[in-house]
């Protein structure tokens, strides 16, 4: 089940000290291992809510950490480390979705229906029918709108933090979230008929 509140291992870390370790060639590998330990669960669920499938999520999570590792020298510390990682995870997820969408359009008549079938067949999901319907409704949203909805609703992120991750204005995020809620509401109304 995708829960509304995620455990946050990163709340008690000294981020400045960790960043200093990441820039020290002698401590870099050990520091990056800490980063993986601290952020892998959060990033997994952030990606999973967008991609739906466990195996795809694991692949994108691995790519996220590979990209972060190969670009650690370019991290300037202008944003929080978690924001930087979420941004990489978001970009990797969107890249994956773009490729997967093109493939699904070749093999499926309705790509949204394909995602909904993935949700219903997910052996790792342990929620009830209402939760499955909510995930199916979310799966019908465009990827960026889905990401905004997930970050705001499930992770309860402030719009300002989402803005830093997605590089989008707060006003645009609020509009995107509002439209997502309307589409999800409409999905449930159609399900009742």
C-alpha cells in the first residue's frame, strides 16, 4: 500500500557535514553510502507513485543513484540534498515514462488502462479496493500532474519545496494540484455509475 506518511530517516542528519564528506575524496564513498541509506526508501516511494510497477521503480531508483554519484561533484549545495535527489529522481522517472509511453502506445490501445491493469495485478500492493481505485484514478493523470498530486497529497510537501524539485512556480503547482483533484473526483463519479 502507498501510505500517506512516509518514514523520514533524513530528518536528524547534519546535512552540511554530510555534504562536506561528499566533497572530500577520502570520505566520498562512505558518505554516499549514507546518502543511499538515508534516502532510498523516500525516493523509492516517490518514484513508485509515479511509475506504479515495483521492478520499473527499482530500475529508476538505481539510475537515480548512479546519476547522483556521477554528478556529485556538480552539487553546489544551493538546495537541500534531498531536493537535489528528488529532482534527479523526478527527471529519471519522466524520462522512463516517456520511453514507456511510446512502447505502450505500440502495444496497448489505451495506455491509461494498461497502467490500471498494472495496479490491479501488483503483487506488492496490500491496500483495499478504494485505495486501488484511487491509484487507478491517479494513473490517469498526466505524469507531471500525477507527480504534483503525489507529492502534495501523500507526502504532504509544501508547494515551495515541490517548486524547488520540479522547477515550476507555486501558482502553476497549485493549479496542477487543483486540476488533478478534479480529475480524480470525476473518475470516482464515473465509477459509481
